[in-house]
């Protein structure tokens, strides 16, 4: 699930490995492309979160609905990906965006998908080679939709499970957004009733590498309180940060949880859906 900077450096000329740069900014949507043009890991292709890793938006969807499986497969195939390719995704935010590509690739049936541990930050800190050259176009790969290894749920599914004590919604947003203290992106603050908070950054060390599988398993097991992984639903603001928690659970050996792809930004499109807000913690 994770590759080190050294391991990736050893495989930069390996045609069986394809690297995707997923850097992005949820507010400045053009920043990722700008950063890519300024310098990226040699051979890396750019994956735009708003288009390549998301589908068409509507007033009823969240900010980053899932792309159609065939559209995402076409994106990968156009960059030369086949079922035998080892995909490595990276960003500069602890996997915040790269985990979305990882989840999507697993969702459409690909197996060989990893995140670069520590991402671009670690690569750059180690003074490894960076280039502004865009890689030559590879011959298109051959991909067809296979049985996926990741599951997603709809808003209706979440509504049905609101009173089900055998299931659990885990919210990956920052605690202040979860509580409803602030909401810098969406029009309503708060969280889905019954959801518990696991800030996606809690899965990371200070250098943005992932914590050990044992640490992650301990934390998620305590959070789940007996709920089995297959009954866990992950959400964030729009289905992006949720993928980091889902990745962390898989890394911890707690496989089988699901992504609520619409997440908070879709939940609040209907004012009839309940919202919970919590008081600020005492100072």
C-alpha cells in the first residue's frame, strides 16, 4: 500500500510503474496544475482532482461526486495503465488527494496501487530529482471494468443507517468543522447525527508519513467500539479526506469499510436531513 521514496527512485525507469501527481487545493482549484508545471517527480503524470478524479456535479450531489467507472478507466488507460501496472500516487498533503486516486483505482478493480509515503514533501526534502518535463505519451493501455475491491454507499444508505447501532459513520474533517464551529467551504456546519470524528491527519506522523499499522489498528478499533469494518462508512467534506481514513483502515488490516462519496456537501443539499452541531470545548 505504501512505497518509500527510495523504492520509487529505484523504479523511475521501470515501464511497469506509472506515477500520478495528485497535488490540489480545495479552494484554489488551479494550484495543483501550477505546482506540477513548476516541478514534479520525473515521469509523473498529472491527475486533476476536479475532473480526472471526480464526476459531473449537480445541485443534488456533493462537491466531488464519483466519476463514471468507464471515464476513470479511460483516464488511466490514456496514460498507459494496464492491469499489470503498478500505480504510485502522491501529493503534498499526507495523501489527502492521492488516496482518492488509490481508492478509485481499487474501486474499478485494479490491485497494484500504492501511495508514496511522505509524498512530494519527503521527495523534495531528500533532494531527489525534480523536473518540469511532461512525460512522453505512452501507448494507451487496455482496461475493462472488473469487480472492484472498494465499496461506496449513497445518501439514502446513510439515512437508513442513522438509527442502526451496528453501523458507524466516521467523519474525516477537522474537529472544528465536525463540531460546526467553523465551515470554510460548505454552507452549513456540523455533522451527520451519530457520526464520530477521526481527523485524517491523525493517521500521519509529523513528516506526513503514515503511522504504523499497529498504531492505526489500535486507534480505529477503539473508535469503532465493536462495529465490524464492513459496517463502517467514511465521509468527509466531499469524499476526498474520507479516502485517507479508508486507506488507513485497510493499512491497519481492517478491510471492508465503505466510502460515502457524497459526504457532508451532499448531505446538506436537502435541508430536511438532520444536522448535529456541538458546543466548542471549554478552554
